[in-house]
C-alpha cells in the first residue's frame, strides 16, 4: 500500500457548489479522487447527523459546500449551515476529534477552480492528519 | 375582428430576451427566441460577478437558462430556441406578423456532439476568442461559451481543404456541407431585446487600445478576473502575464463625449461597473497590495444601493476616485507600463504610471440594429438606439412591436429585466384573447403506481463516447452495479443521451418492470431533466430517477488516475443505488387561483399596473389611501423631455375609472391580509368622502404593492423660514401658475442632494438632478435674464438625459460642485437671502444673494410602509423602501409568492422607469392569474403529524412563511404552494417530524453509508 488515501464525503448545494464542481469538470481541472459528493438542495439542509454519521462510518473528512454569503438560493440557508457547523466543531473538539475534519466552504457556480483547489487542499490536509480515529475505534 | 396569433417572437437571447420569453411562456404564449449568436446568455454570461451584491452571474443566470434550453420540460417546451439565426423578413401587422428567420449552419450536429474536444487538437487555424474578449485564441471549431457543450465551426476561417476535424470526430457530428435553413414563423407580437455593443476602442486613439497590450477594455477585465477566464482569475496583465499591482480605470470613454459624433449620452452602467471591478480587484487574494484609481467626471450611483456600494469602495476597500478627464495614455516601451496624463481638479497637469489601464467603454446600439430595425419598420432615436415612448417605455413606434433592455438605451441588468417583463405584459395584453391557443401540453402515458412495490432498479451506465469510457473502466462499473442489492437490470451504453438509446431505455423499463432508474452519466443539471422525461414517458413518476455523475465529478477531473477514477465511479453508482432503493414518487400540489388582483396604491405605478392586468382580461381592485388617484403625478406638470404630464395623468385616471374590470376604492386603508398566493382575503377600512369608515373585505389571487414614495420636507437650509425657499415640486407648481413671479427673479440657486447621500439617507434619490435641470431650463425659457446656479455633488443626468445637462450649460446655467464635507451654507441677513459655497476648482468661497432658493430634496418612503410590510409579511430595506426578492433578477417579486412590487415603493424612479416596472409587476401577476390552478414545487417538505409537537421552530426558520402552526391541533402545517423545498425546517425540527421530499433523512444516511 502506498500513502494513506483519506475518504471525504462532500455535501454540495444544488445551486452553487454542485454547479461549481460541474464547472471544474467541464474545464477539466484535475483534483484527487478522494471526494464522494452528495447533492443536497441547500447547505442549510445538511443535518449535523449526516456529518456525524459520515465520521462514525469512517469518513476522514466532511466538506459542506454552499453558496457565498448572501447568494443562497433560499435566502439564508448557508448562514444556518455555518452556525450549525460552528457548534458541531465545538462538540467534535469536546469528543477529542480534530475539528478540521469538517469544513464548510462557499463555492459559487463560476468557481470551478475553487472547488478543485478546496478538494485538493482538503485531501492533502487529511492525508497529513491521518485516518479518522473515531472510525478506527468503531472498527475494533 | 382581425386575426390574432398566440405566439411572440423575442429577438435577442440575453438576459432581457430570456426573461421576456419565460414570462410569456409562463402566461400561456408560444415563444420563438431568436439570437444571432450560437449560444444564448448574452453579455451577462461574460460577466464575472454583478454589482452591487457580487452575485455570481452564473448562479443566477443558469437556472433561467435551463428553462430555455432544449432540454426544457413541460411548460418551457413552449419556448423554441432559434440560435445562430438572423431575421430575414417581417411582414404583416400587430396581432399577425409573418417573420422569416434564416438559421445559419453550425456544421456540427448539436445532438450528436459530445463535447469531447478531439477536434480542437487537430484544427489548424486560430483567431482571437470572442467570448474571452480576444485575450486568448480559439480554433475555427470552437465552443461559443464554456458552459455549452457542443461545438460550432466558423466557416469564415475554416480552410476548405482541411476536414481534419471530421476524421477525428467519433460520433460523426461534423457535417461540413450543412446548409443554411429558412423558417417562417407566424407570431402576434415581436419583442426586440438585442442588447448592446461596446464602443470600438480604436475610436479613442489617445488611449492606445490595440497598440499597448496593457490597455484593456472593461469586458476584457471581466475575463481577466473570471475564474473561468484565460488567467483563472488571477490579476495578470496581458503583456508579460505578471501580476498587475497598479490599475487605473478611465471612465466615459466615448460617453458624454461631444468630440465623437452622436456620443453625447451617458452610458449609465460604467460608474458602477468600474467600481465593481475595482472592489473585486481589491478584495481578491492579492488585493491588499493592489492600487486602484478610477478617473471619472461624475459618479452616477443612481440605482438602489449603488451609493452604499460606492462608499464601500472608497472608504472600506480603499479605491481612489479622481475627478478628471484623462487626456492621453502613453507606454513606457521598456516596461510596458502605462503613463496617464491628466488634469487634477485644481487644474494641475499630472502624470502617473500604471501596470494596467482599463477603459470603461460607452455602450453602443448593437451592431446590425439598423437592418433589424428597418426590417421591423420601427424608428431609431438620435443616438441610433430603438426609439421608445416616454410614457410607455417598451412601446416602439410600431404597434405590436416592443423593445426592452439596452437596445433602446444603456441600461443595467435589473432595468433590463424589468423592461423585459414590461414588454411581455404589452404583448400579453395585445394578444390576451388568444392566450393558450398555441401552447401545448405534452401528453404522457398514465403513471404506474409503484410506491408499494419492492424496488426493481435498473442501472444504465454511459460511456459518453470517450468522455467517460476514456478514463473509467466502464465494464467494471457495470459489473459492480449488477452485484448491488435490488438491481435487476444493468446496461452499458455508448451514448445514453441519444434518441435511440432513450427509446431502448424505455423499452428496458417496461420489459424488466423496473420501478427505479439509476443513470450513471454526466451532471444532474443537464441530464436530470432529460432522463426524467424518458422515465416519465415510460410510465414512471419522473422522480423515480437517480443520477450518478461520473463525468463532471469523475472521469473529467481524474484523467490521470484511471484506476482510482474507476473505483470512484463504482462508489458513486453504489451511492446512487442506495438512494434509489428508497426514493418515492413525488407530485406537485395544486391550488386554485382567484383570478383577480389587488393593487395597493393608486399613483402612477398602481394605475399602470391596474390597466395592464385589466387589459389582459382579469379583474382588478385598486385601493388608494387618498381621496383621489394620481399620487405624485398630481403635483407634476412636465417632464425633462418637455412632455406634458397633466394630460397623461388625466387620461390615465379616466381610463382606470372607466375600465369595466377595474374597481377603485378611495380613502381606503388595508387592515389585514390573510391567505396565500392564489387565494388572499384582504380587509380594509374605507371612508369615502368623509363618511365614517366601513370595513370592506376582498378576495383575490395576487397583490401588487405600489404605495409610492414622496419628496421629503427638508429640515435644513432654513426651509420653512422664508417663502423664497422652495422644494423642486413647489417650484414646478409655481412655474406653471399664470403670472408666475419668476419673470422678475434675478438670481436662482438650486442645491442638490438635500437629505440624500448623507448619513441618514445613504442613497441617491435618482430623480433630483433631472428635476433640477428640467426646472432650470423652464426658468430660462420664462426668464432669459435670470442667473441660475445649480450646486451639485455629482450631476446624475444618466442615459439620454445627459443632453439636457449639456443644453442647460450651453444656455448659461452655471453648475458649481460642492464637496460632501463642505456643504453650502444658507443665511438670512437683514432680509437678504444668502448662499455661500466653496468651489473646489478655484478653492475659494462663492457668495450669492438669491431671490429664489430651490432645494432638491430626497425621495422618502411613506410613513406607513413598516405597518404594511408587517401585514403583508414582506421586507423593507434599511432606507425604508420595500426589498425585492433579488436585486438583479427578480426586481419586481418578493420572496413571498404572489406579491409583487412596482414604482417608487421599491426606490426612487422617473416616470418611464415606473411605468416599465408597473407593467412588469402586472405581467408577473398575470403569469399567476392566467392559470386556474398553480403548482407547487415537487421537492417540498412533508410533515408527520404524529411526531410533531407543535413547537413552531420550523415556522420560525422558514424564509417563505410556508409553515403554520394549526391553532386547534397545534401541529405544523406546510402550505405546499409556498414551500420552496430548501429543507431548513427539516434540519431544525427537534422531533424529526419534517422531511424533505427527495432528500429524506433515510435516503441521505444510506448514501453516506454507501460512500464510506
Ligand atoms: S442554495 Fe446554496 S447554500 Fe443555500
């Protein structure tokens, strides 16, 4: 086996980040294949339970992608998501989990590059961080 | 009665044309959307972000585009797109035109082209790319816009003996022999929306565009900034691709320019456009060490929130504005840096060096306007734009032909969108009897109920030519799919999108009794509508489809790692299958519509929208607070252009009062509004002619809010203490009184921005500069000897109004600028009225003794706006004006469905602008009124009553007021018709009673499990 390849689950909002990922595709921007994107209607519809489930099931990182502040298709979903994740990070810290494993990023439909960069960056960070300890805990 | 055709042709596929098409299709008309370019989207698709909110143009444009593209479903099948086509001939008259359209050959069969790009590798010729504004090259075979998959061939440069591209094209999509095609269409009305071009920068030789590589145009700079542009969004300059650290913008290049023929008008959008570019440059990653200077004459921030934006640029972002006309740009041949020579406001000659110079080019009528206009038989104005009527701004000189957007004069996006809906309203009124006659509803086989069946999933994996198959080992994906639970059928296709494969797919669904379908192919955004259609045609609910995007999110982005890409594709399919096993059919809810409108406000906006709705065949109730209709028009007499307002007002009021479908309630005040879109009940108290108020209750389907705004009574400059001090409206009244004292007046001073653009009201009131010029010219007409001074901060006579500013100056009216920190002072000394102001040019105070002091006062929202906002549950902005759903693209809508906004209630506006907006609001209202029933979204939230504890958290997080807590049962109730399906409430609900259809908790958790 070569280097550790982290698994990242991505929740991408339909209107901006998912479209940004598309643009990365049509522009053939290359990034590591570690992300497993899941389309949601809005970053505000991502329940913390999904994120926790991903971490417990063995994901090494979770990315939530939403529209830029002020651009949410549903007015304010992204603000709600941001608040929720801030709290979630606190809980993660309390549990002894590295809170960098969960990230929320604003990626618009025209920011294919930003999407590709975000995924590359997150992949290398997670590689450095090593496997998600909670997942290992649950395996043994 | 003359024959009428229920179809409309829209010429121009920019944002205006798209909006008009969508509105017309929504309200029951067949639309032919014609564009000369091979793609639609217009200038907006080249912009990076839009001002003043910095919305990404793509996020806001693409949902609209999707409605128009050929994959469009259901109602949008009523828009037929004729892109890459020219108008050849127009015959007939209003109600019944015959238009011949020439479709140019693309030489590539769009349906076959997979966008693989093999052809690009072999094409030998290159020219500057139009889309990238010449910053990079494109081949003879090219993609007109990066968002569009399929190619076209530019025959003008394609060598006739080459044909290399045909050899490498796997799907055989290239047909070099393709011929142009003529189509004849029959329409009842035509809307011209062909947008604008920018000035040919070669005309301003002194700025060196085309000679010095680092002098670029504003649109080129858009491409420089754009993440999808040639420099991937880095601020580089063309000559050496080094970062640009110091950038200058030169404003009014070819605008307000008397030296160039016919270019005396102001292009209206460039002040904000340059401001936006500078802010984005400063806010970018290397922004802190970028210096931005903007050379300008007047900052014209007349739109909603523009002045705040300008303040943000100056005070927060550190963009420096220099009031000066630049004489020339020179290049240092060694460094390719540019030297700008300019005169400072104090009259000193200065020079400064920059890395990059951006020219804010004037907006021109689009090329080819002359010919189109000739074919249509409509008139141009003095500047070569399509002539529009001042009191009916989307009406051209010919009946049945309407105009919207920049082709009738420079305009920004919201104004274009407003006019587009306004033009759609005019066309709809003209053709109201034949509404729905030519639109088709597609017929589908009955839907099989599969909700109780065990899932039988069919998986279709697409190779997409080489696009997926070239990287991903498709057979292995197919193999894995076959091993997954509930999967009963798997198929591999070369090209799933093709007509043939879709027929096969339908057959497979029937033969294997599939009840859930997974397609592994390209992105949801383009493929979902297409395959939903297929699935529906096979007799399944369209939502029993799940897409695994193994192209944009896999094969195209992991081209160098085929093994891992294959594994990822397998997992994406596994995830999609996991969700597919759980998905259920979804249906839109229907709710009936009371086909009647309520209009709040009987001023200009209210009256125009009432007439427009009534002319489209619907009943209207108009509620006016005052005893008479007319609003501000009652105090206005003439326009800047010299048109008589009183006649216009009188004819409007009579039309409204006499209209058989309009009922007017005067002296009435709204008390309560209940219900939701389609069925509202409004109660008001009405006290006609002094009688004691009585309660009236009305039922209606939509609301147009047109409560207006008014001239503020000033608190400063001694107003009210001396009768020689008037507001502009008071002056206008005085000037029209017989025997007006103005004949003897010696010195008149006007002060601009009284109460506007200051701390309390940080917005520009838009109308006051035009009003001041208008009244000053009137005074000059009545009294040629008077000394007239206008003290201003920035003369905001935008668009064609600029010519009146020039006229005023040529007639000896003196304009003196004052600084925002050194406001003029008004003193009353022994009965002498004095005004003192410091002229920034000569840096000395000037003192006037005046006979008449006129204050150009701010426009302020009416006092009871907050009360009304609360009743209607709609927002107001910080300035007290009502806040629309989206500044750029939904300028007359509220986020709350069924309520629309028109006129000065939205923000200060001139007459023509108000009329357009009132018509736009009417059109939006009619898109709802024209249907007996309206449909909800399909992805909405569903409640489980048993789990609901009635805590009400869901209702408080819902941005659409779509959840109510039932008074009796104390349970949450979703008003389906209002729910937009964002899912916020389902996450907020502490007891798990709410679920987002199509994205339920179980579905998502299973997907998560399958992913890791
Ligand atoms: S829609 Fe993108 S974050 Fe809400």
